[in-house]
């Protein structure tokens, strides 16, 4: 599996379509997705997956610079439900891993279309499909492109995803599908993360032997000890080449409560590496500038 900073031929997104999920914010969500898509499209091609009945409206909102692929889907998280693209060492081309998807540990229902999304994209591209019996999502795995993966045990070993699976079994499957030779297990996700601990909210690679993670000192009390333990794990870890990790921390923005109750997961780690740019979230928070400055130092050419 290549690293996120390696050249992209295309970015894949999915158009918000689920009224039950977005409620009164559906149109606002579509405008936000369109803004993100157009921003990325300045650096690399973008394909937006759109439910067939919504293509005309989506095209008007997106503009002419975004390619539309009519395809039924349930949600708009392609990082989780699209295939994980990998280099096929036998053919020299690209293939895609099709993980089992069960709605983030069965927290979501009505997901039949999303279960089929990875396979449909691979059929559209005419890429080989690598089937896996591991129940996971793309946001649960981060790699350096050189055989190292960072995982969060709370997600991969979730009994609602992979009951009875041992760490060694998960590692063997990632070696088979992604070519992973060294796995760094973090034990703790964010307490308010409804995905039960996706690593793309807590840690990621930013280059060979370079890792970004969250600063425990900026966390709420419920997360502080877990993030301190994660940081210590990374300090003691080495990558597949035996190198110690150079660690950069990013602050967490202030906590925010959903209108429906509970905390909203907010993290600067969940940024997108485009060809020539970093697309990072901002929260109108005092920590935005610090996060941007540290990411700019890590990616000076983007």
C-alpha cells in the first residue's frame, strides 16, 4: 500500500445524500463537500460518486471541474467505504482491497449500497479486487508506504467488528493485503469518536519515519491518559526499516457538543494529502493556526 503523500491519479469523494443522517443540514453539507472538491481539484482530478437521481443538481453545485460517477451509496465517507488502492506486485498495476464493512461496528443501518461500493468502484476501473474477511474501514489504517502500519486496537479489535480476532491474525491479513511488515498498535482512540477509535483521528505518517499525533496536554480529561499512552508507544516504536520515529504533535480544538447531545469528534490529524497541497480541517478555533503551522513545517513543498 502506498503512502498518502505519493502521487495521486485521482481523489474519490461521495455526494451527501442521506436525509436521515444530515437532516436540515443536507444542503449545507453539499455546499461544503463541493467547496472541498473544488479545492482538491486545483491539485488533482476529483471524481464525485453521486446517487443517480441527484446527478443534475450535483453537477450544478460542483461545476465543470469535477467528474461525476453515478453510483448508489448510503453515506459520504469514501475514505472508509471505497477500496484501499495498492500496487499489484505481480502485474505492476493497481488493485484494490475490498474490506468487509458493517457500518462502523454496526452503529449504522441501511448500508447495503456502501457494502458494495468498493467492489463497484473496482469494476468501474477494471482493477483486480483483493477480497478480505477483515471487517474494517480505510480510516482505521495508516501506512508509510514502506511496510509499516499504525492501527488503533479499539477499532480493529472491536468485538462488533472482528470478534475473537487476535492481533497476530490482523497483522497477517494486513501483510497479505497491504504488504505490512511492522504494525504499531495504539490502544486508545478519542472517547467521542463514534467510529470506536479510527487512527485517522489520532495518528498518521507524514513521511518516512515521521509521525503526527495528538498532544495530550490539549485533550479533555477523558482522553488525556489514553493519548499519553499512545504518545509513549510511538516514542518506543520503530518502523519496518528499524528507524525510530520523529514525532510531531498537533493540538486538539476545544470540545464541541452536538445539537443532539454528546461530543463531536474534531481532530486536525484527519487531513488530506493532495498532489501539492494539504487540505486540513479548521474549526474557527484558537488552535487552528498552530496546527497549520506545524503541518506546513512537515510538508514544506505543499
